[in-house]
C-alpha cells in the first residue's frame, strides 16, 4: 500500500509518524483582482494598500518587513518560508497558483493568484497590492519572470514603474543574474573564468557539435536544457546513440500534444507560454562527475553573504532529483565558491548553489546556481545559519531575535520529499523529520497525492495504467501455464 498516494490513509500515516492524530483545517481565503481585498470565510475585508507611502503609515506593519513570496509551481518551499518569516514577526503575502500548499496554512496570509497564461500581469498586480519590502522567488520560473518584468518596466513608461523596478533590484540585487543562472553554459563559463572548480561544459548547437565534444570525453555525460528545474531537462547518457536521442528531445522541446496532455491531465499549464512563444532551447553537455550531491543556500545582500547552510544529500528523489535526506556539513570550498559568486554578481535575497563533492580529494565542483529559495532555506539552524532571520535583520537595520527553535541534529529528513520517496524510510524515524506539525493542513497536503494526480482525468489515467499492468501480469502467468492469485487493484 502506498500511503503517500492514498488520501483515505492520510490519518493513519500521520499516526504512524507522530504516534497521535492531529486535526486538519485551513481557512479559505481569496483575493479580488479588482480591489485586492481579501475574502475570508465568505466575507470581504478591505486590505489593499495603494502606495509605498500608505504602507509606511500602516502602524501594524511599520516595524517588521512585508515579504511577498512568489511561486509558479506547487512546491512546498513558499509555504515553509511563509511560516519562517511569519515566525519572525514579518507580514507575509504570496502569489501562487490555485491549490498551492501555502493556501493550507492556518494563518490568513493574503494569497494573490498567479496566472500561467498572464504571468507578468499577475505578478505586477500582486506586487502593487502587497507593497512588499522584499520579494522572494520560490522557483526558477518565478525568478525568470521577475527579471522579465524588471526589463519590461525599465523599457516602458508605465506609471509607478520606477518603484517596482527599485523593489526588484532591492530583492534580487542584480536581476539579470537570474537569467544568467538559468543559462547553464554561460554560468559555468563565468565560474570558470573566476577560477572556480567546474566540470567541463559546452553549449551544443547541433548534433555534429555534440559528436565532436563526446569524441574527446568519456561516457557517461550529462545533457541539460536551459530554463528547467527540479532535475527536469537533465539526461545522463551512456553512449553516442543515447546522447543524440537526448539532444533531439531536449532541443525540440515539448510537442503540442504533450503540452495539451500536461495541461489537461496534470493540471499544469506552465508549458503553454513556452510552446506559444516557441522559445529557442539551449542545450549544454557536461562531464559526468561521480561523488556526493551537495548544495549551499545563502541569504545575501548587495554582494555579501549574510548567512548560509551547506548540506550533502544522503537520499535523493531520483538520479537527478532534489535531496530528500540531508546532512548539515561545514565545507570551506562550498562556502568560498558561493561567496565569490554572490560578490561577483552583486546578489541579494535567497540563492542556492549545487555541488558534487569528490570526497577523496575533498573538492567541491560547482554544478548549477539556483536563482531562488531552495528547500533548505527555511531551516532554523542557529545564528549564522538562519536565512530568513538574516534577511529580516538586514531589512530592519537591527538584530532579530530567533524565537524559532533550532534543529538539534545534523541529519534531516525533508518533508514531504522523503515521505513521498519512501513512506517506510528509516530516516523518517532516525533523523530529524522536518514535519510542520503545527500546520495540520500543510501536513495533510504533503502526505496526499501530488497535485498532478488529484484531478479526475489523472485518477482515471492512473486506474487505466494499473489495469494494464495487471493484465500484462495475467497474460504472463497464463503463458507460463501457472495459476497464481493476482492482488486486487489498489483503490
């Protein structure tokens, strides 16, 4: 029984982890696109602020920063950061798609709706309604859209654009660095010119160029396409035929049929804007490195690192997926590499740096730079390692006390990643399991089906797949002339 994908067994699963049942519940809230007012429990409340000057006059939030979290994907990063910033006394709002985990939080954080078909318009509306002191992108697409909005406003003459331009600069430091970080080949080239340790990487424009490059390198090699995330758009190939096939798939991008299927079945319209614009896809090839995946997350301000967390991955969600169990480490080269790039690019906000650790040589190879908050940014690990607290201190001009309890232990099972990877994993009991027990709605969301499997069409597709698997098993049994009992379909 796969409890993580069965809503009926959520309560049992929670009792298995905690030894007791916690009630669920979350208040419903919705934002009016015309007035930016908030709907809570069926009633509308005026909460909009018309200008930065009006925000300053609001005595309730005068002393602590106003944070706007931006998410285009339904990753739990934004919800965990909302809890962290809220715990520090900040006023937190978010802009996210419908069904995002942030909507399951108990406190009534104002949630603005993100539109996948009109991303820049929806982000600009949210910024003007929230009037934040800091914007925090929580996925790669969010940071790229922030850069696009920044360039669009700089080039236009729209009223009030200057305030938003300055806000984006304040939040990201150098907005163009978001685009650079998503261009894997260019980012690797810059890091190499800075004297940092990076694997041999090259931008590939044709199949012939790919053949030329692999002729001088040993398999396996890694192919990546720009502007992808979460391990998607990455292929590890072990021979020339696999390399050519992967290059063709990555360079062509999703077909119209795949885009429509993903929109209808997975309820994910994120591919639509890319397909409609026919954005050229840049593919890079990179040496494959054997070692331990690791990453460093930093809070930074105008080119200076304020706080940081370095971890190595003990478990991951697949060969190229995110870490699900981590060990907190102290690695000088990782810290130095991150600090040098933060300074070189003049970064502000929350950023992540992916590495591969060569344990025999004690070397850290920089693989990628993430222009966003990463899944470990919310962790409270004490002074110098509490990223939200470091940003709050910078914004307020003073030291922020840490009311949050620091995590005791260096091995952490991330929720819901490790739970979804393996509900029976020993790490869920032996390591510190990062479950937000104080937020039952968020816990239930993490233990439930992934968003793409919750729709009616997706559930029908899943049942058809299971029937097809059972039929194949029955055919194999009959072909061998043996009779065994077939397990009942899981419902």
